[in-house]
C-alpha cells in the first residue's frame, strides 16, 4: 500500500462532511436557502454595524468627553475601552439572536432562560459571593482612580 495523500484525504473529508449533507434533501427542508441567505445577511449587517462602531464610537466619545470636561478629565471616569467592549458584546449578542430568529428557532425559551439564569446569578452573587463582588468593584474603583502607589501601602 502506498502512503495516503493528505490532499486526497482532505478532499474526501470535505465531500463527506460538508457536500453530502448540504446536498441531501433533509438539509434543504431543515435550512431552506432563503433562511440561509437571510442568516448571512443578518451576520453581514452585524459585522457592518460592529465595524462602524469600532471606527466611529471612540472618536465621537473622545470628542464628547473633550467637550464636557475640556483638557482635564476627572480621574474617576470609566475608561473608554470598557464602553468599547460592552457595545461590541451588545452588537454581536443582538446579531446572534436575530440570526437564530431568522432560522426559525423559538427565541421565547432562550430569552426566558437568560432571564431566569440572570435572576439565579443575582441571588447567588448577593448571598454567597457578597464579599468577592464587593472586592471586585472596589478594585475597579481603585483602578479607575489611578491605582495605589507602593509608598501608600503599608
């Protein structure tokens, strides 16, 4: 026997893992082409909105901060990169939910599950992790205020 050709193995794997299931009748019933095109369009819109957010949000936020505070910003302001992460998570989270909706999946159970898990995590945090959460937010306040110098500790 000759050693197997890796390119041929990849081609066979591609054929049996991707092409055959896509060309089967049940795949077209489960994911009609119209739904797939709608899904791709939603992902494209999410990507476009995220690109716009990355490009212009920091610039507008910086101009707004300069307009509000002038050259001297207070030291207790939340850093701009925190807003960048939060808005990115929001954009991609909504894009993901819209994509699931375009596939015809029932989102009521997803939203209910997210709401219930948030309530459970809130109760858990308030009862069990009270000190840990307090220390975490206290650390965030220290970081936002500019940190602690080594001479001040001790």
